[in-house]
C-alpha cells in the first residue's frame, strides 16, 4: 500500500504525498527553463525530463471554439489554459423539456454534475431555476444524473477485475466567498446525485477522490456522507482554519495550496505557506495530501521555491 492510500485511510504514511500540476500554458511559455527546474525535483516530477513537446496542447486548452457531446460550445482565447462555455444549448425552460442524453459516452470530465447544469442552461438561468424551483429544474438534474449513472456503470464494467481504485471526480461546487445557492437547496437537489453515483463506486469496492474548487466548507460534511474519501478543496476560498474544523480526522484532504498567491508572492513566502498547512491540517496518522497547480502567470523562481517547500515538508511527520 503506497503513501497515498495510507494517507487516505489514516494508516501512518511514511511521507505526506505531494503533487504539482503544471498547466500547458507554463510549458509553452517557459520551455527549457521550466525543464531545468523540474529536473531539480525528481520526487515531484520523476527522473526522466528529456522528452517533452512544449507545444503539444490538446482539446479545450487550444485557442478557439470546441463543442462537447452535450452541445455546449467552449471558447478559449489563451492556448494552454482552459476554455469556458459561451453557448448553452438549453437556454429556456421550454427547451429543457426536450432535453436528451448524448449518445456518446465521455466518462467524467471536469464539471460532470453541478457545472454541467450551468453549462447546459447558463449560470444565471440555472440560478433562477434553483431559486424558483420549476419542474424543469428536476428534469434537467435527472437527465444529467441518469447519464452519469450510465457512465459509472460503463466504467465499472470496463474495470470489473479491479478493486480498491481511487477514482477521480471533479465538480466545482463553490464560488470565491460562498456557495452559489443555500446549503439547504444544495442538499435538496444535488446531494442525492453525488450520493447515488458514489455509492455505486463504493459498492464495487472503490474509493472516491473529489476535486471541488471554491467556497464549500459548509457542505464538506455532506460530501463525506455522500462517500468522498479524499476531498480536494482550495485553501484560500475556504480558509485553513475552516478546513481544519470540518475535515481534520474525518476525511483525507488533498489540500489545493494558494494558487491565487503564487503569481504575486515572493519565493520566500512558499516555505511558511506550506509549513502552516502541514502543521495545522496534517498528523502522523495521515489525512493530508499536498497539491499545487501553476500556470504561465507564476514566475519560475516561485515554481522552484514551491517545489522545494513541498519536497521539504513531505517528511514533516517521518520521525
């Protein structure tokens, strides 16, 4: 059993698991300079840094328009960063009455449930739906949920010989300083969806890793109840003390370090930032994974300092 599983199960990992994601925009901009940094940090990035196509960018990370299986049109104005949905295929309640699941099976892209509702309707329209609670809202939710159940069953059939997988799901449930709806509305309409999906995975012997950006600490206990084994929240949107209060000792946290700080801070700010997170949220028993993501807005010296801090504090509880 590796340290990731031990951290998830509170079984005293030897090291705190660490991960740094580098967006394609950073590789495109920094190129060999960034490779020189990643080569210094083999614990994070491996030992072979020799083969990399800095311009090999695919999917919605490429500048231009992209239409997905649901008919949502994504627009990108900056190659290497993610696109956003600009055209919503069901902008009126009348159009929702004719909604159908896609024939194509796409698994679980980022934003598979809640964000899918906003992509299909438009954020303002779906927020009005949650406020007014028309029958079309439940029809929309049921259609997306049924499609996702289909994806779970297909995944389970494809992986039927495997057990104890940590399965990734990503859906941003929060905004910068609040949930987009009341916790009560979330529990009424969305909590049952995640509970049904994750139960299927748990019943088959797998674990749930859930990435979710934004302010979500009020509903983390609900997500634990839904079956989330590893929660991946943002430190700034939730506050470290809030995450300690609702998570520590109750669920493993893959803590998303402060990506809103990384472009603007000094390299010397990285060490105390990582240390504080480890001291407050970590324990020798486990329950903590450190996660960071950087793009082309983060200076090279900050990327280097962040990688050094992650490698340094992964050993914090070793002795």
